[in-house]
C-alpha cells in the first residue's frame, strides 16, 4: 500500500459503526500488506519482493509459445507449450542465471542437459512440433 491505510469511512450516516468496521478491516490487512511511504520506497519494495520472469523473447521478437513458471526450493520449472498446430522454432533469453539447465520431454521421459551454467542474457533455441510441450528446469545451485 502506498501511504497510510484508512481509519474512517466516508459519509455521516452510521459513521461510528462504519469507522469501526474500517479500522477492524485495516487491522486485518496490516499483517498481509507491505506499506510504502513514497514513490521511491514503493519502487525499492517492489524490486525486493517481485521476481521477474525467468525467460523472455529476444529483443524485437514476440513469443510464439506459452510459458508457465513454477518455483521450487531447488530452482525453477518452466513448462513450454506450442499451442499451435504448426511446428515452431523459438529462442528464449534468460533474465538471470542458474545451473544445470535441463530439457525434459514429458511424453517420452527423456531428459537432456542443455547447459551446465546459465548466466543472464544466455539464450536457448527450441524446436517444437505442433501441440508439443517440454519442461525446462534450472537449479539455483550446483
């Protein structure tokens, strides 16, 4: 939240009762939210709390695949789907690093290590058949 949380309800009718409900709701929310006093503090708070994506398309390109990312204590799991009925080739650029980038084929169970170490800016080229999917995993540590 940016600034102070409300303590009073607008209007005059049943003001005391409505103010009490607003204060009660604010107390419940206080434990769930992060509060910032100004724009600079809000920016710092967002940078510390919000994780960006793991991959992005190459500059000037759009992404023709669907991605769904999950985090685990060991690292990241990225589900990659070609939702079209045509084969596609895509290049993904990593926004941060990790270890043991592995491509898993959910249909066959086959896994293939693509890179031992990934740094931000590295790219991986993928070829997917129509309606095909893969799973990419990237560990946080060696």
